[in-house]
C-alpha cells in the first residue's frame, strides 16, 4: 500500500528563516498529495494540495511541488513567522479513499 | 456551516467502561473516517464509511466498532475501554463527487483518557 516518510522534528527556526520539510512517498499510481497543518489544541486543516505531477500547491506563503521522478512533495516557505508554529503532516491519498499521514513535523518559530 | 463537529471534547474512562463518540457533518459528504492520533505516530485510520449503512476497517480497528445509520453521522464505539485506547480521536469527511476527492475536513478532536 501507499506509505509516506516525513522529516522528523522538532524543527526550531528564527523568524524570517527559510523552511523546508521533506516528504517522500511510495504509491501505486499517482495519488493526490496534501500537506495538513495542526495548530496547538486544534484539528487538522488543509494547507495545500497537488493532484498531478509537476503541480505546485501554495497557500499562506507555503509551497510544495509534486515531483513524480523523486516521489517527493517537500514543503517550503521563504520567511516563517511565529504564527507558523504548528505540526505539519504530509499525506498522499490511499487506496481506500483515505489519506496516509506521515508522523508529523513540529515547527517552532522563535521571535 | 458548522463543518465537522465531534462530541464530547474530553472524556475520562475507567478500564472496561464503554462509550460512544459522535461525529456529525453538515456538508453532505459521502465518506467519513475515524482516526486516532498518538505522539510520534501521526494519524492512523480506525474505520471508515463510504456511505450510509456501510462501514469498513482501517489500519487499527481492533477494540472499536462504528455505525453510519445517517449520512451526516458517524459513531465510534468502545465496548470495553483499555488504557491503550488513550488517544486523541479525529473524525473527518470527504466527497468523491468533488474534484479533490481525497481532501478531508477534520473535526476538532476528542481527547480520551482511559485509566
């Protein structure tokens, strides 16, 4: 079945630093790919998505590109803010209509 | 729209007790899911449903039962709670009719502690 490997955290950055969180997946076919974010004490929210190869998903300054050749979907942001502190989950679509979640990467941004 | 709601938000059970977690969605979604979230484990699928009256097992179904009697509701039951079921439980819904059929909408979670 589909699986995902996500960069382990925690990641601590200073405000305005560049962020990369690596995500690679194994899958049958070409599933849709998602990044979800979980702020403290809350449920998961969709951050961005890409549905086919070479698509770039973007939202709130975050970007990720669907790389079929390297089966990757790395999350990037050029300048993080304290408000970006959260846990980030990479998730390819599964065979049962569900999502396969990575273990999550906790990001802490210091002022 | 309220989106996906979960009841209760918190619960403490003693080993062997039973309880039901309720998930409700008002988006007319066909698919609904129950996940559990444990530290360092991400989210793992417990059970899911692709429509009213149908349910299926996910990755970690043991010790749980579910029912989908109405399209908008998905119930998760613990018949005899165990400390290993201490977790945060999330419900989600999605619709295959939409372009992003795997895109799921999550509830706020239920924090369950079994002592």
